[in-house]
C-alpha cells in the first residue's frame, strides 16, 4: 500500500498530483491498484488507480465485482459517482510501460487521467491509464 509505484524520477511529482486529485495530504493512507488490460490476448493498457484507504476498506483485486472498479464502488461501497473529470493526452511510452505492453520503447500511447467525484465534490478515485496508441480506439458520445 503505497501512494505511487516506484518508477524512478518524477515520483515526487506523481505523489503531489495524486494527493491533489484525491484531495488528501501526503500523510493520508492510500490504496494503489495496478492492472493490465488485454484485448484478444494482447496487452492493450496499463491502469494505475488510487483511493483513500478509508474509503474502500478491504478492497483488493480479488474483491472486484466482475473485475470492475466502477461496479465495486457502486455495489459494494454504495458510491454514486456523479462526475468524472478526464484529461487525455498523447504520450510516448517509457521503457517499463513499453515492456508491460509488449511493444517498443517510445511507442505512442494515449494517457487518460480521471478523477471520480461524488455529488458533494468529494474525490473517491484517481486513475491514470495508458493505452497502446496503435492498438486502441475510443468512441466518445457527449450529449447535452
């Protein structure tokens, strides 16, 4: 249970961003989950997720409902997420991400950072997911 995985330089910055997104201080105990997404047997994305430990007591990868964090938050912890702030950017994969995604260093990726909020503005989850750029396609539908 650590605030951020040890990945070298930039960990202090990552810690600061994670704490800001979860609206906590650096001393707040956090739970970290890392998952690898696959499509047709091929790695397609790396998901890093952080929560306040006190908001999700007992949460582990094995306690996820249907391997879904969203379903688990809704049905196990009874959180009604009313807003998701997404930041999307094109990135180049670092050596660790490229290795996990079974591709070359500096390959293109699409990084989506998301903050999940309750109606009162409390952040419940912060995630950062990097999708393999030449293998992933998204469909967004925005309705007013």
